[in-house]
C-alpha cells in the first residue's frame, strides 16, 4: 500500500498552466487518489480537483504539491500550518530555492513519495505578534518605509535588553530560509537551512551601525518603533499585512519545524544557491 491517501494542489496565482494540473490529475487517477485544491484556483482551470476551504486543504491532504515558484511554495507552507503536511515544490521556469523538481519529473516524484522514497527537510517559521494578532512567515517579516513617510527608526531588543537602534528603509526579521531573499538583497549573509536562528537586517541603513544580527531561535526578540519613525508597512513574506506607526512594539518567536519540504536527493541547498545567486561567477583566488 502506498504512503499517500490524497493529494492537495496549490497553483501559481496568475500563471494558467493547464498542463501541470493535468499531469497531476492523471497520476492521481492512476493511483486511485483524490485531489483537493482551493476553490478559486481549481475553478479558474475548470479541472476535476475537488475544491476545499483553505483551512481544510492541508488537513485533508497527505501531500501538498506547489505548482509555481518560491512565492507559491511559501504560500503553500503557510497553508500547512499547523498540520505540518509535507510539501513538494514543482519549478515553473526559473530555479527556486524551495522547489525540488521540474514539471516533466512530477509523475516520477509522486511515485517516489508514494513508495516512501524521500526525505523531509524541516523549515522554521517566524511568528510576529502585534496588537493581539499573530502573523506567520517562512521567509521574513519586515517593517518597511511607506513612500512619502519617514524612515524606519526601530529599536532592537533581545531578551528584554535594548541592543541597537536602526534608521533604515526597512528592518527585516528573516528565517534561514529567508536569508536568500529580502535579507540577502539588503546585504545579509546566506544561512544554511539547518541553522536554528533568526536574522535581523537593516535595508539601506542611515545609521552608523548597519550590521545584521543573528540570534538563537530561543532568544526573545522585540522591535520597537521609536517616536521619530515614519509610518511603516508590515510585510509578511512580501505581502503587506498591516501598517504600524511610531510607538508600536512587535514580539517575535520561532517555530523550528513549522514546515516540511520534500527532498528527493536530486539537489543540495548549496547547489541551488550557486545556481540561483550565480555564485560561480564570483572572483577566484589567485
């Protein structure tokens, strides 16, 4: 008997790739498995997948398949919380850090998973608490300057002790997964996904101290927007979730194994990083 009892699918929000869902549905039909999807996504493709509510998708699926790029993978991982359903990422076009296979390899990948021939790579998530609301991100949560407003003037407090004040266009709190995203573009380091930690990185810092900070995942982190700060957008995995003004306090915590990414042993993190970031073009020592 195979491992899988059902498959859920999450689609790219704009790319209409009928071929991809047809490949998935054909494999599932051959295996005698139901396929579930989000109502608006499967509806626009008019396919045979059964629509279910977002909060039920991970609960009813023994595997989620993300058909898109890293953004679709992040959304799929958020949908798995708190059920920890494993996620298989399928590339569309450019190589991603999280996706594991290209579309032509999808049937073989599903068969390998069904016969238990895979591993699971845990991925940490960062929680942000503000005004009684909890936000969850697998890449990063950022306080970003609103155009026309002042800079992000933010105090970083660790374990209740004020450490540094940043004046910047944004202050980013990133997981190791997110170290290769917004954090990297702001000058932060590449962090192995096996590290249990949290990055705090200023983007385009105007303050004298402009270095990133790496915390242990168990350390309590608080960001305080100071009275001189402008209005800021609260971005969760790149999506604006709220706005905050001066005098706000945001608390952060880490869930070390909030997400589970399927790996088939075909690539490593460092191989994907070299290709995605074009590390091969860097200078060589003489």
